[in-house]
C-alpha cells in the first residue's frame, strides 16, 4: 500500500536578516505525516500566522522545495519533478484552492477561460464542445452551471460563487488531492458553510482527499477527520480532529482553543475578560 | 474617448501638448504633398527670406525650407517611433520574463541589463558610424539606438512583474495549465501597460534628441533631410555669418515645439495614470 | 423633511443618548453619459447609541456597514451623498449635528470622537517613531504643555498594560497585535466619549484577538465611553457588544440586546447567521443560505432578504417591512418575526 502524500522530516529554511547578519529561520521544522491512498480524508492544518502552514501548502503544491527531508506524492519525490510533462502530470493530481477569491482570478480574464484552459491541458479536451462539457460537469458538481459563469468576470460574482468556481476548476483534472489554503476566510458568513460543506461532499462522493489549512479551529473541527496543530513551524499536536480539538493536551493548543470565541455572549465575554497578555 | 475630452478640457498641459503635436503632425502630412523631391537641390531661388511665396524662406542650397522642414519632421519622427517601438518590444519581453521567472534567471538577466545600461550611448553610436561609413543608413541607426534604449524601462517593468508573480491569480493560471507565454502576455501585460505608455513618450524624446545630436555632427545620412541634418547644412554653409538666420531658426523652433509637445503630453498622461493623482481628482 | 421631523417627535430622545441617527439615507450617485445610477448603501436607518455602551453593527460585504459608519463619522465624499435624515452627537452638553452644521465636527474629532481601524499602519506613520503619531494626533487636543502631555501619554499606556518605551519604537519593529494595541491607546488617550471601531481585530490571530478585544472592553468600561463596533464576525459581537444591530443590503434587519439576540433571534437572517456558526463540541450539520447578498444598485423589491428567506411569503416581495418593537425588547423588520426558530 502506498501513501497518497507522505512527509518525512520535512524542513524549510528561509534566510532572514540583513546583508551582514545572515541567519536562517525554520519556517517548517521536521514535519511528518501521511495521507492514505485508500481512504480519502479531510486533513486540517491549524495554526496562526507564522506557524508555517502556508509554506507547507506551497511545498505540497511543488511551489517550494523542502530544505531537508522528503515530501512524496504517490511514491514520487515532489522536489524531483522536473520538466513540463512531469510537472503537468503532477498538477493533474494535486490542485490548489486559494484564499482570496477576488485575488485568485485576474480581473481582466474571463472566468470560463480558467476552466477551459484546465480542461484543455489536463483532460486533453481539444475541441470547444469537450471543454465546455468538462467545465459544465465540474460546475454542476459545485452547484453552478456553465450558463451562469460563461463570459463573466470576477467582479460580477460574489466571493462564495468565485470560490465555488475555484473548486470546480480544481476538480476538472479529477485530482486525488486538493490543497485549500484558508479557503473560507474571505467568504461572507452566510455563504461560508456552503463551501465548507462542499469539501465534505467532495470527499464522500468523489473520493478526493483535502488538505484544509486554516486558523479557524471551529470549522476545522466541523469538517476534518484528522488535524495537526502547528506553532512556529513545528507540529505540536496531531491526531483525530474531534479528539484533539475537544481535549487538547499541549499548553499552546489549550490556549488556542481557549481563545476561540463561541457564538454565545455570556461565554464569549467571559473569555475576553479573562484575557492573558500575549506578545 | 471621454478620457480624451476630459484631458483636453481640464488639463492645460495636455491641451498645449496636443496643439503643438497637431502642428507637427500637420507638417508630416503635408510632406507627402511636397511639390519638389526633398533630396533635390537648387529647385528654388537660394537665400530668400520668409515671404508670402516662401513661408519659411529658402536656403543656400536652393531648397524651400517649408518643404524641407516637413520632410525632416517626417523622417525624424519616423526614426523616433521606430526606436521607441523596437525598444518597447525588448523592454516588455525582458522585463516580463525576468520578473516572472525570478530567482537565478532574473539575477543574470538584470546583471546583463545593468551592464548594457552603463554603456555610454553616443561613443558607441559614433564608433558604429565610423565602422560602417557608407553603409550607414537610418534603419541601422534606429535599431542600434533601440538596442541602447530599453534597459531602464525593462527594469521598471520587471519590478511590477516581480510583484505579479506571487499573486494568487498567477498561481491559479499556472495550475490551470496556462503556458508561460500566455500568462505573460495575457495576464501580466495589461498591468504594465501604464508604465509602457509613459516610458514610450520619454523614449521617443530621447531617440529624437539622439538623432538630432548625431545629424548636427554629420554622423548620419546627410542627404536625407532631418531636423539635425538641416542644422548641419546650415552650419556647413555658415548660415549665421551669411545672415541666412531663418535657416537655423526654423529647425530649432520646430524641434523645441516637438519636444515641448511630447514632454507636456508625457507629463499630463503620467499625472493622469498616477493612482495618487487619481485619488486627488476624486476629491480625497 | 416633514417625515423626518414627525419621526423625531415619536422617538423619545433620552438625554443619555450619545448618538442619535434618524431616518438616515446615504446613496452613492454616479452619472455616466447621462445615466444615473444610485447605490443605496445606507437606506433609512434610525438608531441610538447610549452612554457607556458597546453597540455592534454586523453585516456581510455589501451590507452597507462601512458606508454607514463613514456617514456617522461625517467622512463621506462624492459620489456618496446624504439624501435624508440626521446624525446627531451629544458629548455631555455639547451637541453636534453632523449634517446640519458640519463645521462643528472638526474640533470634536479625536477629542470627543475617535477611531480604531483595521489597518494599524493607516494610523501610525511607518517612517516615524510611535511618539510622533501621538504628538500628531493628540497634542493639540489635550491642551497640555510638553512635559505634562508626555507624562499623561506614558500614564495612559501603563494603564493599558503597555510598556511606555514603545513610544521610541518604529511601527515596523512591533508585531501586528502590538501595533493594534497602540492604535487603541492612541484612540483613547484623549478620553473621547465616542469611539468608532471598524473591524479592529479582523486581521489578528486568535490569541492576539482575544487580548485586543479585552483591552478595548477594559478601556471602554474605565472611561464609560460609547463604542460603535463594526465586524462581520458574530463571535466577536458576542464577546464585546452590549447591543447589536444586524444589517442586510443597506437596511437594519434586527436590533436588540446581544444576549437576547443570540438566545432568541427574531429575524430569519439573524437566526441563520447565528445558527450557521460551527462550534467545537457540536457536530450537527450547518446549512448555508441559498443565493447571495444582493447588489445594492439593484436590490430586490419588498424585504431585501426575501429571495433567500426560508420563511418568505408573498407579502414579503411586495411590502418593505419596517422596524417594529420585537417580542424580546429589541426591534425587528420582518413580517414573520414571531415565527423564527433558532436554527
């Protein structure tokens, strides 16, 4: 049995400091985990800004190379993927969903072009009809249709719709893994749960595994199967999402959970009254 | 269209620049209806001062200065436009590619870029003139000037491209399987167009200045009328000493009009596309 | 105008109201090629904010909440215009009619009315030390000499639990959370009666957010100031506000005491906003609303929420529901207000 995604002692160093005081900072520090190829799951990576979660996402997408350790997908080392054909074969299996739906589409490019380009490149859909069919099928999966999207630009649609289109585009190559970096943090509250629920449907119906990167413990709890909590590049706690988030054991995880404001005025105001000073 | 009307109405620099350029363009258009071949000499009475018959007078070579000026303007502008266009193509390509690829490739391209930028322009052109001698023609000169005139602008374009490279929509395009060329020219080019637009104006002014300088010194095809060429011939015939002042004055006045026109247009367009001035216009 | 006056008579204006807004309408009006486009960002809003109260305004993007606070702060510019209604502040005897006599507002800024914004960098000058920002914003409002001013500032920072040495730092040397704490200190150093807080914790991490919210609440309680607190995050409203208004497409949907609103939402939109929030320890499936928030340039007829509302009846698409007293002591604009069940 091979793993879909496997991280062995993955570390990423970034140079920091000025010209004279070159040091390096560990953005990601010795991270290990694996996703099984047989059982699709939603795997949450939870952390605050500077925890290294976005760097980790870039490495999984092959946009950054680990400084040490190995990150392999389907048994191949992602850092060793060279050349256009190999790179495109990899991209067909691993697709991203970005944070800001208003930023993730060029305001001057029609939205359907992204869908058609994806179908053309990764499905080999050479004629217009095949591209449109692939785009429409993917849009239907996320509750939209090509008729609603055709010819539109990003400023004409809401953040929730754009994020659905982003998911639809990622689905076109029939990927095995979707890496979603804060996919709902810029989406309006009344539309947010539709995106979150969509990820669950994709896992259950299309058998796609999803890396869900977030700072929001509550949605991580709501949809994910497993979770890792990161602090300053290190994984400090990991395991079954419900167990870890209901009963965290590490001081940082406990503090993080303690700072989550529940939608209940009495409890929430008690939390901010009992604030601890954090630098 | 509305922008054009707005600019004409509210921006005095733009209005003056547009009028000046309109005068120059009228001359260029007129040059195609010239009664004499511009290369011919002794077609009219030499050394006539400006009059009703010869609006701008005639020179010692027996040419009507009005028609000489018209042909010179056409040739000089043509030179400037060719230089500007060729150097724009280079600047855009180098800037977008260098900024998009980033990293090691970017460092190498920018090192070459800066080396070329540091080369002195005039000595290189003079060297070329001496080497080529009789084979020297204006297209060769234009291409050479274009090769010397893009480095600064490609650096400006690169700085914008560098910031576009990490934007989410670029990554989305990559994961949509769009090829690099398409990303550069479909997705990124619109963002650098404002820079391209106003550097074109500056480049045009620089190229014309270069042409005038070289021609005055006689380092170009002197039989082909250009603004610099007119001044060269006036000097060669000691026009000032001989009292043929209009021979010198006409090209000088019109080259100043051309420069002012281009400069004012560049300035007003520059101001118009600057986001800070946009905010100010909105009353912020 | 007549309508506004009659409304004003009906509302009992209690003297403890620091802010009174009556029938406020502010539209963006654009004219292009003779085509007039109106965007009704603030459409007939009346509300009051009392002394020593944190008043929350919740809403999604394009709900008009940012336009509303700009209008309240007297900071609107063309193409936005106030069409109708009034905004009146009452700073302990000194009353200011923002759109009646706008020049009154200028000397009151920062002294009586201050702001805490989302991007702290907009307030702190990035190339100068923090103390210069204090000098620029507060010095002329305090009426104190140099030494007395600085000792007051240092004392204020200490009271807020900040090290007065931050005055010597440059903004880029500080963390985002620390910068936001400093903007809070800056906004409160003159002890203003009224503070407008616009998404002050949105960009912050969870742990820092908790602390910054606590800091705002502390200062507010100590100074007995009033705050209008704007955010899209309902959990933040739960934590800090005393009363809460829910905006939808330029109008108020519901207003009430925060606890009552969360316990017993009267408007279906409020019920959805609260019901859809996931909670640790609760695994029930959260539903989302169909459709999307309407464009303010072309809002639906009648109740603007009706196309997405699970309880909508035929009447909702014809008539605009007005704000009426609700069963829980607040106000609600819904024909079926009594029938909402908390999801």
